[in-house]
């Protein structure tokens, strides 16, 4: 049997949605930059900065403007990813080299938070992938582990083989996710603890982005978590 389906309208709708998000993001960025410039000028003006009311409000306004900037960035990123999800990556990637590069970029953040990051690596760990998008996957996962872990905790990244699969797992000892909510954690804007997410600058889009990028690589993602004990995210790629 042969099934033929015309996807022209579907892709046209996806393009229209992507264009809409891109246009809205651009329109939001312009006034946001003006707001940020105004806040920065307050920071450098000692008379304004030392005003009791401004002193209390300035950190809140600054953090919220940064959160809005992150939200716009993630919305735009997610829109582009959805549009390109059907396009398979074609480059040979050494996952060990890639993970070492990503981990090195976190040196200052890890030191600042007194977090120990351990990498268990092995040899001959190559896949077909897109370097920039793989960086985005693991940057999001490591970001989450740092944001939702207390200081002096350990994050463990492990590379292992399982039959014809190359597997990378990111494990933390953070706040964890209640078992009944794990299936929802990759939904857009869903957060287990909204107040905690806001306080650490989360947008609720990080794992939604990861889910789509993993799908583009024809890989699988598994999330295991225990509340107040930690979370492990495992990505399984087809090995070369």
C-alpha cells in the first residue's frame, strides 16, 4: 500500500507561525533595549541609585528585564527549531570533544556556585549531528542542573554505550521533580515551582527546546527524577 500526503499547507502554516514569532520578538526587543539602557543609566547615577525607593526597585526591574530578554530569545529559538525539525543533521560529531568544550564554558559559573562537575567519558563516541544544536541541548540541561541545585552539590555527566547507542546523561542532586509531573516537564512554559523558576531566570521553554532538538537528531530523551533528591536526563543517540 502507498500513502501520499500533501504537507504544503502544514509547512506554510509553520512558516507563518515562525515569521509571526520572529516579528513579535523583534518588536519586543526594541523597547526592551530602551528599558535596559534606562536601568543602566540609573546604575551609574549615584544620586538616583541611592534613592531609597529606587534602591529597592532597581534590582527587581533589572532581573525582570533580563528574564524578558531570555524569554524572547527562547521563543525565537523554539520557533526556528520547530520549523527545521524535519531536517536531519549531516555532520560527524565527536560527543566527547563537544562535551569537554561545553563543560569548559561553565568554569566560572561552577566555581561561583561551588558546584563540582564530574565528566565520566569514554573513547570512540561519535554520532551524526549538528554541533550548534547539540551545544544548545546540553547547555540547557547543564543550566537547569545548576539553577535547581544548591551550592556545594555535584553534577555528573556520563558517556556510555548501549548496543548501537551512544548515551549522554546529566545527573544532579537538586530539588527534583514530583513523579506525577515528569510527563509534563517538556511542555512549553510548564514549571514545577513557578516562583523558583522566576527567581533563577527560567523561562519554562528550555526543556521544550531540548525535546525538539533531540527529535531532530532522531534521538530519544528519558527523564528520571525524585523530589528533593535530584534529576537525571538521558539522551540516546544512534552511534556511528
